[in-house]
């Protein structure tokens, strides 16, 4: 006999929250959803989800609540000022899939723990395509027993790895975003250098694919750069937020991160030049502009 479906609340129905909630509905769970702008959550009613006016109402009686909110300040506000922490039942589990600072995750875990509510920080990588396909990489920090409790949920969304105590999931995500943001810059700069010197940028990408320089960034974002397709999957502004969170964490623990610092400035300049709503591979546009390339 299969276990009964879980009652799951999903808070934040944006580019990631929508496909996550949809997959949980289709996995047979009882799904309750909330978004600050209700209209963005309404399409989930057709999937069987119940749409709520307030976050506190959405989590009432839930076995598990999942956050896919914008940043740590928003998570704190929803948890402790919009009534979520008070409405979650004792023994419930809050899974924060937002990308926030590790120190914020540890603080939230401690404050929820005082109320008898378990916490996992479980940010993800894979973008909207991964969320839709159920192939997200999920990096979870918290207690091993709580990670096991969440296994059924994670199985519908992708591949989950328990990386350590509270805050460790956010550290893993910061490492991921550092590598992604820096590698986008390396690919963009290298392809532009080749083009500026007279080589065929597409053929250069083809030639180095499969060698030591190959990567998913070269393959996926490199193709975006060739096609000048910068419709947002992961926005430039979000990449900047993640780089700044990485630098703040580095300062907290006494770690020098000069490469991340350089790329924080490049993404900040891109946004200052009006590129903030582009995909983060749009750093290509900033570097092209600096070199007077169309």
C-alpha cells in the first residue's frame, strides 16, 4: 500500500515556483499555493492546487511548506511577519528553495526550531527547464532525518544531495553560482576575442567543444551568445544578487574571493547599462559593448 499524499504549501509562484508546484500536483500531492500577485498562481487551480490569498492560510495544516521566494529578506518577512511560522503546525517541515545567505538560513532554522518546526535550506540549480523536467540539482542543508522526510518531495523535482548542516545548502548554491557566473564571463570573453581577431565564433565554439574548455555553459549559453538569445532563464539581476551574497559570506568567514569580486563588478556594470532583465548569459552584451562589437 502506497503512503498517503502529502499536504504541501508552495510559497512564491514565479518562474521556478510555477513548474515546481505543477509537478507536485501531478505527483498526487495536496498542493496549496500562495503568491504576492495572486494572478500568477491562478493557473495552478486547473492542476488541482488551492490558491490562497495569504501565505499563512496556505501553510495551515501543511506537512511541508516550500519557499521559492526572491531573497532572504522576503523569506524572513513571509515567515515571521506574515504569519507563516505561526501557522505551520508543530512538527512541520519548512524547505527553503530560495537562494539566500547561509547566515540567513541558519537564523531562520534556529527561529523555526524554537517553534518546533524543522528546516532545510535546499536551493536548486537547473533553471526553469530543470524545474519543468524534474531534473533540478537540489543542495540541501539541515538535519539528515529532515532530509529523509523530504525525499518524496525532492524525488518529484530532481536529484537531491544532503551537503551538511543548516546553511550548507546555501553555501553549495553560492559555489554553484560563482562557477556559473564566472564561466559565463570566460565563455563570452573568449568567443568575442576570437570574433574580434577574425575567427568564426560558431566554429571556435565547435572546435573547443569536447576538450578541457568544454562545459554546459559553453554548450548552452555559448549557443545563446551565438544566437543573441538572451530571453531570461536566470536573470542578470539574480546573478548579481548571488555574487553579492557570495562576497558577503566570504567576508563573514574571512575568505578572499577576488575573482568573484571582479565578476560582481561586471554584472553590476551590465545592470547599470540597462541589461538587468536579460538572461545572465547577457554578460556577453556588456563585454561586446566594451569592445565596440555589435
